C-alpha cells in the first residue's frame, strides 16, 4: 500500500489537503488524523468494507473505546436513541472533549459488528475536523492511534513508522499530547461518568 503523509497546519488546515482526506474516506480508506485528544484512526462508519479494514488493523478493537465522530449533533439520532434528556446534556457541550454513550440503534450495532447495546459519539474541536465537515457529511468510526493499552504515541514520526503500511493517509499536525476525552453515559436518561467529568455548560 502506498500511503500518503501530509503536513497540515495545526490551526489553519489547508483545504486541498483536507479534501484529499475526505476523498480517501469516501473510497473506503483509513485515515490517521489529529484530534484535540491525540491522534486517531478512522474510516467511513457507513462502509462495511472500511469498518472491516479498521478491525483488521486493530484486531482487539472491540475491547477499546471507539466512537462515531459526527459533523452535527442532530445526526446522532440516525445511529442511536437520543432522548430529550440526552440531547439537552449534549447540545451545550459539543463540539468538545466528550464521548457520549447512547443506546445504539439495532441496525447500527449490526453494521458495526458489535454486540454492545450502546454506541459512543464524539464531535472534536480540532481545526482539521472543522474544515473536514465543511465538505464531508458522513459519520466516521474512530479509535485511538495505538495497538495496545499502554502505548503513548504523540510524535508523528513514531506514528508513521507504525501505521504507514496500514493506513491510506496520515494528516500530520505535529506533536499532540494525549488528553483523553470525558466519557459520559446517558443511557437510561441518567448521567454516569465513566471517565473524567461533566464540565459545566459553556
């Protein structure tokens, strides 16, 4: 596989490079990209072929935290049951450093080939995603760019050495520290803090 590595400005991503990433996602590809929480790898969450490729890359992935990255909070209802309670909690905190857990729609659980009844959602604040979602409106299945729990990969060169033959493109925005998202379950119209905390409304 011939992978492409693009050095993208961390604050003002070049639109032509972001467009290339969107094209890769549209063609069932895997992209290694920046988030405010660290680097991650993702694919089109509506492509069974791409999802299978991501699972092959991270064979133990089903035990990892994974999330669907959405361009708009309203799209969450296409993949999960979003109660009024959950929507009110989420709407003031996205985009932001959260993964919200909601009851999965049965069809989505089957498509993602997971037995869990819940699914996580994220809306990153990173400028790359702000630019990407201007031109790309599909959900992205995303997982941290690591192959084991104890890996801490922040340097693009280290990530490239590991994943250059596994992904189709890397968006290199320089070193990014690991800042895990707050994981909040809203299943059952109650708040369960799985990791981190529920910050006050902005």
